C-alpha cells in the first residue's frame, strides 16, 4: 500500500531511498488491473514505467520538476500527442491526438508521469458516468452506485488508489460532484485560470480543467503548475499564480456566507445534517458565518442547460463524418454522410443536447431562450458579486444527495439534470469551487461540501480547505 499522504512526502521517501518510483508505478498498474471492473480507464499507458528511472535520478540529484514522479490520470477529453482522444464517444473511438493540451504539457514539463486516460461521460455530458461508449464506471465504495460524472473515471482513479492525482474537467459540476460521490477533493478553478487549449470543447464559456486528489497540498501544487496565461487560449487570463502552500501555515479566520437558497427543499436530510455539523465545528474554530441570499439561484439549472446545449450544438458540429473520427460506410450522398455518421457516432444524451441547443438558437426561439438565458447569467453574476462584498467564501452542499444507484436516473433526464443544482452557478459566473469530504451517511457513502470564492481567489479556497481538513 501507499506510504505517503501527499507529494512532498513521496519525494522525501524517494530521496531517502525508501520508495522506488518504478515499484510505485508498477504498484499502480497492478491496482488498475485488479480493479478493472471499476472501468475507470479508457487507456492505460504501461510504457510510462520507462520514465521512472530517469525521473528518480533527477529527484535524487535535485534537478527534478515540481511534480516529479507524481502519477497522474487525465480525463479522456484532454489531448496528449499520439494517444487516443475519444471523449468516451464512438464518433472519436479511433481518433488520435496530434498535439498535447497545455495543462497536460505543463504536468509533463514538471516531470509528472501520465498513466492513462480516464473514462468519462460522452463529451463530458452527464452526472453519473453512465453515458460512456466505453461503459459505465462503478463507485469504488459501493459498486452498485455511480461515481458521479462527468469526470467519474478520474475521481475513481484517485479514490481507488489507481494513481496519485487526476485531471478532470468541470462545465457544470463534473469535478466537484464526482469528488463528493467518491469521498475525495476536487477543484474547479476560476474560468480563465487554466488554459483550455487541447480540451475538447463542450461549452466553451463554462469549461474548466482541474485536479482531483486526496490532499489539499496536492490539489494546490497541481493547480500552481497548470494555471497561468497561455497564448493558445485567449480566454486564459494573465493573473499572477501564487505559491499556494505559502499561506498554509497562516491561521486566518474567514467570513463565510451560507446561501439560504441552497438549503431549501430537495436537500437530502443526512447531507444537510453533515454540513450543518461541520458548520457548527467551524464556528467553534472562530470562523464567522452569515446567512446570505443568491436570489436568482432557482434559474441556474434552466439557464445552464439552455446556454451549454447552445454552445455544445455549435462545438459538436465539427464531428461531421468528414473531418474527424468515425465515418459511416457507403453514404449515398454528402448529406447522408453527415447524418448517418452523426446518428451512429453520437450517443443519446449527446444527441439530446445537440437538439436542445439547436432549438434554443433557432430563429424565433433565440430571444425567448438563448438571449434571455444570457441576461439571467448576468443577474446570477450580480448575485455573486454582491455576496462577495460581504464574505470571503460561500459554503454549500456539493450535491443534493450521496452517490445514487446505477440506472436510478437514466430514464429521467430532468432528475439527472437536478443533480447539478448546487454546482452549475460557479460555472455560470466563472468563480472557483472546491468539494471537500465532510463525512459519511448511514450507509457509509461519502458526503461532500462545496466552497466557492470570488474569481481568481483560489488561494482563499485552498488556505481554508487546508486549515479544516
Ligand atoms: N452534469 C452536468 C452536465 O451534464 C455537468 C457536466 C460537466 O461539468 N461536464 O452538463
């Protein structure tokens, strides 16, 4: 088993000769093999063990990068040159990437080791990882339950000890919700904090890349590496990236807002209880709590599903059977090439989103849906701006329930969409959010708590998370 609790301990063990990096990678590869039934990986790169020797030497010589020897899984929507990039879709099943995503390249430049591509919902659309052309992913704590989604494979890879850290993506909760369902930490950075270059677009004005880990230290370290401006993504901003661990020893008392709309009907009673107990504890530690209001919260799910489907319908137009990936055989003409390739290549949830998105953008409905949703997005942003004038952080549940059973919500898309009730707002307004484990329900399933901070204030999120975990 693993004998370290974060990356700096791992490095010390390697330096002292108590841990061999090759053995460590072989250990993870054997864990992946033993846990094949979880279906966390679409592809495993066994050849990564070959990197171990040179990185281990660099560590011992003191010339290694910040993430030397950290074994990382990446969600299969992130590009890595010459490796498959499937987005868990049949339409890209045989597609290989011709370049590497900036975030992934930054990991490699700091001597991290990429162990494989993690399973996910097709094109990151889903909350349960049941929408994958590579099959569903199982929750490692209870195999009859979902791991959450869409970055389910990444969350499971970390929770089941198949790697040190994983990268996921979050458009409406896809890092935070699976982190909560699997009992680990997951961070969605500010929109524009991490370059999206090489991330297959779902909803470009919402998508963000972030880490899953078992410790706040590792989340902070990975964010530090992947964050920062990138000429290849014009939405990625030039904002200073702090060395997060520097503030970890300061004892700071935080002002925390509890939005009353997030504790209304529909919240599972055991989840509510766990969060309320945590709040009590935090009060005793000297943090101050204020009830706040985010009055447009009730519109967030509708706004999210109008805007993200609109963006997705446009982004996914490029999969036409001609440019990328799957092409249906013997179409009678060009139009049939497009329609049959898309009909056969996309799964049903992706098709549902493309149809919804095309509808809300169509002439006659554009004003009623798309334009209106854009205006509501601004109102939501105003809510958050007002809240952050009063408080440092906003605390909420991550999801309304613990991990649900496989198949429980597959025939009810609306129930599935409601899973995202607490997480979509952060993406609508572009602020960072983290999910931290806060306990278990009576069935032993993990419960997650979400913290949000104002844009580019990840330092506050991480400092507070470090203090309380
Ligand atoms: N569950 C949400 C959706 O299906 C979020 C997905 C995501 O964050 N990628 O759209």
